[in-house]
C-alpha cells in the first residue's frame, strides 16, 4: 500500500495539545515538500486530477522505483547539520519559492505538485514574508545519493513580529545528471518503512521534540501568533475547496519579482554583492560594497534588490539599502505635523513599530499612533524611511499612506 505525504509542522500545530512524540512518528510516514499535507476531503477532491504540466520538468531518478519487497537496511549515522552545500542550496531555493508562492520554480525542483498543493502554496504565501534561519539536518536516504532532510526554519508572517519555529521533512533524491530534487511522489512500501524507521531514531525524536518546545514557547509569548496559526489551516482548507469547486484554472503566475522602475539606491552598511538572490553559501559573492555606495535598482525579488552592476545584474539584500535621494536634513518630523523632505506619510494602523533599519530585525525605536504624520525621507523595499524625533526611523509601507 502506498501512502500520501504530509507536513510535520502542520500536523503538530493542528494537534499540538495531543502531541506525543511516539504517536507523531507513527504518523510521520512519508515526507513531503511542505504544505502538500491536506485533509481527507482534499485528497478525495484531487485524487482524480491529472498530473500538471510542471511535473514533467523534473527528471525523476529511476532508482526510486526500488522493488517494494526489498528490505532497505536502516542507516546508523547520526544527524548531520548543514553538511551538504548542494542540499542547503536546494532547500533554500525551495523555501524562498514557498514564501513567494512561486509555483514555476517549485515545479522545477519538486517531482510533482497536484492542484490542491499548488492552491495551498499560493494561498499561504499571501500571509508569509520569509523563511529565516534555515538549517538542514540530514541522514542518508534509502537509495544511493538520496537524503532525508529535516529542515528547520523560522517563519516570519505578515504583521506578526514573533517568528514561528518549524520543522519539515523532505525526501531529496538525485536526478540522472547528479542534480537534486525534492521527491514528493507516492513511495514504495520499503521506502516508507525506511523513512518510518529513521524518523523513530532517538536523535530525530529529540530534534522534533526540541522544535515543538520552541514553537510552544513562541506561541505562549505571542498570543497573536498562536491565534493566527490556530486559524490558518482552516483558511487554507477553505481556499483550496473554493478554488477546486469553482472549476476555474489555477492561477500559478505568482512572480517573485516585483515590477519596478529604476531607482537609485545606496547601501546603509558594508554588504556583499551576489550573482543570485541566495545567501545560503558564499559561492555567489562577486564583490563587496562599502556603506554609502550607490546603485541602480531595477527590481525586487523577495528580500533582495536586483541592481545593475558593471555589465550585468546582481543582488543585494534590500534591508541594507535605502533610496539614494534620502538625506538627513535635520527636519523635525513629529506626530501631528511634518514639513519638507520628500513628502509626508500618515500612519493608518494603531501602535505601529518604528525601527532603526528597514527590516523586522531592526531595533524598535518607538510606536507610531494611528493618524500621526511624519516627514518621508525615502523608501527601502517595503519600508518608508521617516524623520522620527530627529533620527531616521522605518515603518512598513502597508502601515501608512503617502500624502
């Protein structure tokens, strides 16, 4: 009998009050790329759906078609952390695409994504800013060159400051050319048995228990996060059911690149310039920039700015950039009144955090009340730079409006 894959974190979060490690690993049968887990009703609705065109883009290794009767000896190796750069690169690409709802990219690195999985990914991306602090805990997989990856991450959701720790399991397999892909097909019984065996090993049990404790601590600290995570599965289920019931084609055109005109930007600190929007390794570093260097930004991809660099394009993290026109003029932007600068903004939410740099990792300088107005000094990605009590402060642009 073949089994469907599902996501560990969604199961734990949906049933955390009943969570027992031993029971969890009985359920942790097959490993899927995150978010493909779904309720039985979704499975019934989608089991007759034909394979999507994207499935053809992955060269699935024939080695996966191991005889279901051949027993696969369990590995005795312990978990290794970030031991394989090629695995880390694949997993980072995967979670960047998941955060952005980028089905096109996922279809090139996953063996299959059915309709329900695609809808769930696109829908969840609406609530997600990024996956941070990604770490790959690996063990050898059931076939040569494969890996069982327990991927740790912290999700940053929109308008929620506290990150949610999570752990998903991925079955990473080699293509015939040696490249890697995430295998989320139905598995032969002996592969399922191998995965269950590895999942029950002491070091994996300890890791999952540790992450579950981290999540419970975060949820206890931030009730907004807990309420959001409790409600999210139902929201995703509703979106999947509504889309499938509509009979309309699934919109998988979500792009990670934001259309933008050319903007002059400058660095706020020394920063690396990379050939791709990926900081999982140093292999793509092509140069380093000093604070104050200026570049032409031609687009944005997630947390990265795409810039013109010499005769090509390159990438810099957006939280290290501000618009080049931004200057410290000493204007006194205070609540209720503002003059000069590049215009003004008015805060449209209550108790908005004002940070010392463009990014949720910036220190909080204070709070801005609903209706307060500030001098707009510049823009950096999704952030407004304002004059906040005589110093530069940053507010998310969805928390305020330009005047």
